[in-house]
């Protein structure tokens, strides 16, 4: 008896039995009428994708619905490199515009700020706001003429620490950094700043160009964030999309749940002269419609501007959601809160909401798109 017969017989090796037991190829790959197994392979791939989606579903995990996110952009000389066509800066700004739009689709109760780092100094371009238009306009202000110098990780972290002061404890505080430089010039040790971020439960995540840097990865590991390196434009967009989903809330010892004060403002026409509080809060020039809006004898009621008014203090705002700067109450619409709960949790809204609540979100909302498709049919 040769060795091949011994292997194929009853005296086969044990490691071979581990691969042959429970494996029936005929039951897995079934041929169709044309003798092809492509349909069986496609079914196996679909089952594997479905199983992965089920594994990614959060089970008994609390997600942060109210997120305060600082988006930091590296505007040093490294962002002007042309390894990404036409440049790293243009690719980064295009991906960030898409990220901002997707972020508020899934997180309508969250707020975002923008920080630019150039010449070893961090500059806060915009504070925390929920206005997508204001954030997109702030991104347009970043151009190649304003970029230069060296990057400083210490400066951007100190700026973020100062911005996160005074925020409610129930909110999720995050900092997402888009870094093109492979080095950092800092005035003090970074590990002390890392410990401060960890003590204040500020999660830092970094998306880098080019290569992995030890100091950047150390920051993400300390604050339980994500660190990744983009290979091309499509990969950069995918890496940014990973931060759209709310992260799990890390419950600290002794932390108690708190009730969030929330009001539902009414959208009505402006008949008396008043100032818009949201434009002054963002630091931008208010349009004439946001300042007066009083009706005269020649102005019809249908031509008057509309605005949201806080149900408690009566402050005027152009859009929701927003945190009232007078009574410090979160002003959101019922449809926005319902959409946020439906996207973040499974079956969280009571059945009565499905009968009475009507989504009045903007055209960006998926609910509005779904309603348009149904009406077209």
C-alpha cells in the first residue's frame, strides 16, 4: 500500500478529518438547470453580508443622540501636497462637505464646530451650531492661500478642551481631526493633554493622509477613538462615514441619568420687529428678514417671513434644532425628535406617533424623500 492509499483510507490524518467533517459540497453549492453554481455562490455572499449586518447591530448599547462634535482640519503646508488629485485640500474639503450633510441627516439633535490649524496655531472658525448652511460656508473660507506653516496637535486639543467647557454631562463630546502632516510641533508634553481629554470623556478620532504616526494613534487609544489612514478619495469618504453613526455612550462610575429640558417651538409669521438670536450666536451678519419683519399696509400676510419662537422665553430663531441662549432649553420640532429616535433606536417611537406626527423636515431628510416618492406614485 502506498502512502496515498493510506492517507485516503481509514488511517487518514486527524487534521484532515477536521476539514472533512460536516462538509457536504453538494448541499452547499447546488447546480441550476444550466449546470452553473453562480446562483448558489451569490446566495452565500448575500447570507454572509446579512449576517455581518446583524452582528453590527447594537445590542444593549446606549447611543448618544445629542452629540457635540468639533471638526478639526489640518491647514498646514502638508495639506497642499498633490498626491491626491488635484490636491489634498480640495479632496478633503469635498469629503467634509458630504460628511457634514450626512452627519445631520442621522444626528439632527447634534451640533458641530469647525477648527483650522495653521502655523502651529488653532483657530476656531465656527462655534457649535446645527446649521448645515453655516458650516458649509465656513468650509468655503478655507482656501490654499490661508494654508501654510507646521501642524500642532497640542494647539487643536487645547482649543477643543476650551470649547467643550460648560456642556451638559448627558451629551457626547467628540473631536474628529483630519490631519495631513506627519509631525507635530508642540510647546508641552502631549500625554498630559491626553489625560485631560480622557478625564472629561472627550473622544478623539483621527483620519490621516500618508502614514500612521505614533503620537496620533496614542491619542485615539487613550480617548477610545478611531485612527485610520486614507488611501484615496473614496477611502477617505468611507473613513469619514464611520463617524456618522453615534458612538456608544461610556457610562462613568457614579453617573446618573438626567432629564433634558426640551421645547417644541412654533413656526409662525413675524408681525413685529425683532432680532434673530441664532445669527448673533453664530457671529454672522443677520439678513434684513432676520432683523425686522414688521408688516405695513402694503405688505400682505403671506409675504411676511417666518421664524421659530421659543415656547418659554419667546426668543426668535431662524431654524431648529437649536439651544436657546436665553433659557438654555433645546428647541426642536416634534418631527425632528421623532426622526432622530427612529434612526438611532429600533421601535422607540410609540405607535400613536406614527398616526399623528407628520415629518416637516427639510428636503435632505430621508423621510421627506420617501414621502415624495410615495406621492409620485
